C-alpha cells in the first residue's frame, strides 16, 4: 500500500491510503484527534495502533471516506519523527567524487533536525547567497516499532515502509548535522510504501534530476551498508521509535542547486518527490566553513550507463 499524511480542506491532519488520485481517509480509524499542536501525528498514531504493520489496515480501506488528491495538502509521510538519522558516504562512487578518505563504516551516522522536513510539492529555501548548496537523492526507511539492538537478520521486521528523501546540503567545514538541518532541507515523500509493495531492496534503482536533467542514477544494491546493516548499527547506538526516518546515503552525481531550480527524486515503486528551490530572503553566511570540509566536484560526475 501507499500511505500519505495530509491536511484536509479544513486544515485537519489525517492519514490515508492512496489509489491513483483517490485517498481513503483512515482518520476515523484512529478515534478523536488530539487538540491542535498536541499529541502525535495521525501517521505516528497509526504506527502505534498497528505495531508498524501498516498492511493490516487494508481491511478498513473499503469503508473509509474517499477524498480526491486535489482536495488535500500533502505533508511529509511522517511529519513528526523523533529523529532523522542519516548515513554519510554510503556509496563508493560518492566517496570517490567527494575525495573522502573513509566511508560510512568509519563515520557512523549523523542526525538531521525533524524541523527540516518538507513535503513533496514544497520548496527548499536556501538560507545564504554566498555558499554552495547541493542536492542528494536517497532512499528513506521508516521505522514501524520501537527497536533497540536489532540484529541485521531481523532488521526488516521493524521497518514500516520506504519513501524518497532529499538530503539538501550546505557545502563546507561546519558539522554535518548543521549543514543539513536548515528548515526545508529534508524533502520527503510523497508516499510511505509498505514493504510488500516495494519488494526486494536490491532490485531498486534511485534517480535524481535537476530541471529535468538526470544527475544521479544508482542501484540500491550498491549501498556499502545495506538497510539491515544500517538498522543494526543505528539501533545499537540509539533507540529507534515508530516513525523515525533513516536516510541511507546518496550516490555520485551531487551538484549545486540554485534559486529557481526544480529537483525530483524517485526510487522504484516509491513515486516521485518533487520540490522547488528558492533563494528569496537569503543572507550572507555568518559561519566560516567555506573552503573547508569534504570537497565537492567542480563539475557533475558523469552518469554510469
């Protein structure tokens, strides 16, 4: 199934199952909504109700109210994860293009602020006019139930589904968690797709384009740490909560984005995540990381054919 988080015409948050241009609203399944600004998002509440097995709501879809997709405003699939955990340098070709001496096994992971989330159809807002910003398309993993010290062999049992992610990046020597946590720097969506519909992860392909020009194209099978290994490691460091998002790293092909650009990312079976880029209101950067840190390519890395 494909699930979305959304706001209806009245601005009420809900969660539903997508079938073409129709959304079956599962909000009533969750009971009375908490007061505005309190409690968990409908998606987090649904994960708690199902124990992370979202396919179990299939039987409720037929009786759910139907909405046209044009009637709702999409949100990120999980609007309020307790954390976004990101894998740096998890493709060998990206390690080479960035001139990195080590990859994920030597770097571990880093955190992105949940406030950096923005939905498909949203806008990435560049904060500075004097720094470089790059796009990084990635496969996102949504955790379905609380997990701690999970073995790789059991890791997929705690996954509720998958989604597209863009890890927008300020280049420079500042800490990764700072460079990648500006508001709007984690576009995510449009759907959360359940594992039964995604199928084997090693058969998925990732594509990312800017202004319709393909920049990144990779096989998910080329991850240095695959999804089970990543879940195993992260859960050995921190407790994963339902709705937490893991981003699995980006392949070669990162490049600079500018005001007016459009970025699209898609992984097999996950739909397409599309956002605009705006530099409106950008100011001079107050930190001095320019010219330090990982070295991005001066020109786009040629795509492998």
